[in-house]
C-alpha cells in the first residue's frame, strides 16, 4: 500500500483542499481524523482555533483530539489505529518530537502510515515527518531547542525535510545552513504543501518555494 502524506507549511487552505481530498479513498463524512495538538507546552487552541481543524470539520470529517501529555501510549495507539487520518499541528518542533518519543509514536507512526492512514502535517507537524528536524531552527526566530536535544532524527516518514513559513529574504541564511546538511529540503511559503504518494512528491499551492537538494 502506498504511503500518503500532505505536509503543509501553515495548515490547510481552501486552495489546497482539492489536492488533499484527492489522496483520500472515501468521502469526508466517512473518515475519522486524529488531531495531535501538543506542539506547545500550553493548549493555545482555546485562544487560537486551528484553521485546519475548522476546514476538516466544515467538510464533515469526524475529528478527535489526541493529548500526548495526558493519555498513555497504549490509549494513543488505540485511538490512532481506529482513525483514517493523523493530523499533527504546529508549534515548537523540538518540544513536539520529544513528546512523540515519550509516547513511542516515533516507533509506530511509520507502521500506521504503511497500513494506509494518511498523514497530515502543519509546520512542526510537517518537519517531524522528515529524517532530521535540524531545519526547524534555521530561519530568523526559528524554533528553540529548549529541551537541549542532541538526537534530532525525525520520524523518517519521507526522505526529505521541510522548512515552513519561508520568505525569499531568508534564502541566503538558509543556503548557508544547508551546506552542512545532507538531506533535501523543501522551503515552503505559507500557502504551500508537499503532497506525497508512494515515492512521488510534489510541491503544491501558491508562493515562492525553495528546493535545496
């Protein structure tokens, strides 16, 4: 079964929805989404509603929130196993990866995607899908490694990295950082995503992306 991922820079936009829906094997009302929203040490959803969740609910998806801080690894696994789509939102990439490891999701997400579940990422949720999260700190005001993590391997769901919220004025700085980094990096503006089906991937959406091989 071909893996399917949709790695956005800043979440789903109305323009992206047709491309995302084309990855699915059924209509939205028949599909269940697990929403992992723990990429920050506080629950900001009360103050800043997740636009991607709003789009999904508006289309008729059944969305259930998963709490990495309060649910056990077994509870989380059972929830994800019963869903069709796994959506991981944005925040601090280092904090998110640390939580995913604590709940052993770094060990099982590849299997779940291999079973046919679609992975949807936004910002940090897109970065952790790659082989290495180092690019999270490349931009001005990039993510802070407050956990002092030294092992920065991502989930290895894809063989490239993404860098969200890209602006052309970041290009010189990012190219300098890329010189010591071996993986391909897609730098995406906020209206863009990388759509992945099997071994094929392409940048979709509008904006100025930068493809660093």
